[in-house]
């Protein structure tokens, strides 16, 4: 009986062993494809200012030959150089066929947005003449960036720590390209290597060649003469009104990039009709 009891208990135990279910396969979620934002090829943020305002380049046309225009290097002091750049942008948007098929026009309307903001209060945004402060002291302060540096004394051609503006000493930064704004333009130029550059200033009323002790490039002289003849501005072989160091156009010449400086006649008028004629002459020059 003892043996039967043991057999009974053992037999029952084996009958009641738990049944192990087949393991369930885990289905891993499939990664969803990421939606990429479309790339806006009509503009490039080339950097930011000391006060974190974007410095933007706008592109018109898709040709291999790039013609670069730069305004607003002296911010609110020469605010009309930014306005003439915006007028160029408006013209190209309204007349896209004005850009030859082999050309791309790039416009940087405001290289010194902090200086412009001191005078207009509009940041890096579009503005009108009515936004401009009438205070001469405010306009002069707007010539410089937020570090108090004259950006057109901060480029690497004859750079000195102290530059001159008319008969006034001005800061040229701690070294060439010490400022974010000039560094942004340097990086863009060295990346894109534009075929020619036009820089707007005020106020003399003329078109000036560029030269950094390496002679005037023949193409620079051709661009100077073409712009001057079409616009009615006088062509100048050099800027002799006072000594300039650290100038952007002369730095471009040092890099063997044809560059001209167009100085508007006053600090208020954009002289758009004259400049449009000069711009059209350059577009014709580079058309195939």
C-alpha cells in the first residue's frame, strides 16, 4: 500500500506538470522615414553679428559666374548703401530675366546689422528712410559694429589696430577678421570664390578700383570703367582722400578677386537709376 501510494502521488504529479507556451515573437517597430525640410537655395545665412542678428546673402539666377554685391558695411551711418542693395533685390525679383543664364547675382544687403539697428531700430529687417534716426550722433555711432569696430578697417590688407576715418582714429579690431561680421564675409568669399564683387559705400560719388600692392587687375579696371560709364559716376584709380587700412575691397584684390567700390554721392540718396545702369552694364559684361 505504501508503494501504491507513492506511485499514485508520483503519477498525479506528472499529470499536473504545467504546459509551457511557445514564446511569442516580438515585432520591432519599423523606423519612420524622416521628413526633411526643403532647402531654400535663394538665400544663405553666412553668419551672425555680435548681437546675434543674421547676415544673409540672397541669390538670383543659377549660373556658374557669381557676381556679389555688398551693402551696409557701415551700418546706419551709410544706411543708403543697404537701401540700394534692397532696391537691387526688388529689381531682380521683378525682372528675373535680367540675370544672364550663366550668371548668379548674390546680394548681401547688410553686413553690419547691429550698426544699422542703432539707427533704424528695425534689426536686420527691411526698413524705409522714415525709420532712420535724424540724430547725427546716432548715425555716426551706427557706423561701427556692437564692439565699436569699423568693419571696413578689419580686413587683411594693410591692417592696423587703429584705422582712420577722415581725420578721426577708429578701432580696427584686435586683429584682421577679429569681428564676426568680417569673418562671415571672409568665409563666404573663400568658400564660394565669387568672380567679381561690388561694395557700396557713401559718400563721394565715384567708382574706385581695388589694389593691395599687387597692381590693379585688368578685369577690375574693366569693371570700374563699365560701371562708371553706364552710371555717370567718375572712375577713380585710387582712394586718395585719406589713408585707408583694412579695407574689404583691397583685401579682395589681395586674393586676386576683381572688386570695385561704388561710393554714393550723399548719405541719403540711393541714386537707384544710376546704379541700375551700372549693374546692368556688369551683367552685360559677364553674359556669355
